[in-house]
C-alpha cells in the first residue's frame, strides 16, 4: 500500500460505556446496514452531529465498498475535513487529496472480468464493475443492473471492454442477482490465494489486493492523523467490516449485524433502523 503522509459485545444500549468519557478523535462507520436508514438514506440527525464532532476536533470517516465519488456526493456540503474510506479501504481521500491507495494489478483485474464473463455465459445472472480512482466501468447495460450499480457507484460508465480502461484500478466488484455465496463466490475462490475476496452483502463480492482492507485503511489513517486505537470508534454490520473492528478499542457491531461481526466487536449498538450510530456517538461522547 502506498501512503501519502501530511471481546465480545457488552450491551445493546449506547449508554453502557459512557463513563468515563473516552478521548475519541476518530469515528469510522460503515454505510449500508450501519449508518444509513432502512431506506438507504443518511439520517437527518447526522448533519448536526457532524457539526458537533467538528467543533470537538473529531474526524468523521465513512468507510464503504462504495466508490469515492459516491461517498463525496452523499456528503456534499458537509465534507470539510472528512475522510472517505472508499472501495473497502483500497482508496482513502481527505479534502480531495489521496491519503492512501492500493492499486490492483491490471492483469488480475482482466482475469476477474473474464471469469465473470464466463459465469454469465453459463447462465448466471451476474455483472462486473471495474473500480478505478476516477470512476467505475461496466460492460452490462440493462436497467436492472444499472440500478444496482448506481446505488454504490455514482460515477460509472458503460464500456465495450472493461479489461482495457485507462484508469488506476483499485477493486473489482461483482453483483449476482442470486446468492453470491452459492454461485459467484465459489467461482472466484481461486483468487483468494493471492487476493482479498470479500462478500460485502448478499449480492456483492469484492476482490482487492491482500493488503487492501478497511482495517488496514483505518490503521494507515490512524498513523496519518497520529491517533491511537483507544481514540478510535468504529461501527459495522457485515463481513467486510471485520478488519476495522480490530483497529479500534471502541468497536461496535449493529444489533442487525452478521453474527460474525457481533462476536468480533467489543460493543453492540442499536440497529441502523433506530439511528444506532448517531445515538451511540452522542451517548458515549456525551454530546
């Protein structure tokens, strides 16, 4: 990775860990199933909280499999000083300046695209997204697939050949309209010997370098900001969040999280449908 410098859950109640108030300097949260509400929207209560955190000198960082352009669009007007951990940690940006990235070998990206093409030829309802720093590239243009891609990749473009794009590739994502764990994941299992192959939801799987991970990105960011794990609070709900839970002493699984995430986190937060992230931050930091 290139860097540019400058036990178990305790309670479902966010008030369980309020005394003494920790010296939190960095808050990192996953998006879908964690920060976003049941409709996939940023809760209204986050905007005043961001202002409160900024006044306290706390850095806020959305961490997602989504691309940087999508995250930046979601937080337009409130992103001053915010750090975006995009592409599951493979691309980190603050105030428009790259903090760290972990580019994927173009030859590996091409092999992945060809593997997905083969799955499609065999009848699997699947599509590939080649994720670059400047945008995402797709070969499938039907509306159902475009709708799914548009949720996570604000800047995307239909191309004839996704193996030949002029961009620095940081991740290859695959969407399966069926069960990703039953069909696509086994087909891409061979890449796990040399790369991160992460199931990020019921229908999405991401392939990145072994050194690309939300947890690695959080640790790099802690170094960049001179912030320790004891000053870091993280929230997650799915398997691609496991790494970053290990990077913070104040690690929270959402009540709606995957069982593996709940067992890995130190604390439990209310579900995303009940503004669990916002409520927990305000309770723990006494805001």
